[in-house]
C-alpha cells in the first residue's frame, strides 16, 4: 500500500479511472481481494498533510472495531440474525439452547435458556398464572 507522496503521484496518474481502480492500483486491496476504500481515503487525506486522530490511545475518540448497533432486520429468506457482538455480550456459548417466546402485543422476542430447569419451571408457572388470570376476566 502506497503512502505519502508516492500515493499522491500514483493516484494522480490513475485519476482518469474509477475510484476502485485507483485504490487497487495504489495497493489498497485486502487478502480476500476486496478494495479497502476507507484505508485508501484515509491514506490520501494523511498524504495531503492532514493529521487524523488515531483510533488507539491519544484520546482520539476512535472506536475499536465495529460496534453493536442493537438493530437487525429480517432477511429475504425469513431468518432473523443475532450477531456475535450480542451473544458475546450476553456470555452465550455455542451449543446453548433456548425456548423462543413471542410477544405479539409488543413485537418482542424472549429467549429462555433450556439448560436452566429452575428458570424454565418459573417461567412456565408464571405463564400459566397469566393464562389463568386472563381466562377469569
């Protein structure tokens, strides 16, 4: 990956091409072959003499990697993905099993661990009480 004046010269020489081709020509390609546009643009800005705050230390206000957005969407195949950032924050381990509880009124979903029989028994009892109270009204 070119930096500094060498980057500016090469980018100027390729300026009649598409952005992806310029970045690729300057060496901003990841191991999978994907063009690293953000790194390319950052290097261009720094080559022009602007000092950017660093992401590590120095109080630059940067972040470490991608941050959880607490949002998801239903995919075209109907699946709803809960990513690694969320399962890691909850301390969930691969292979854990859950009962899925749907709350139509609020549009929310609850995951109840199946391995904890006591918690499941309490939830079943609470659900039965709620059902009984609803049928009395």
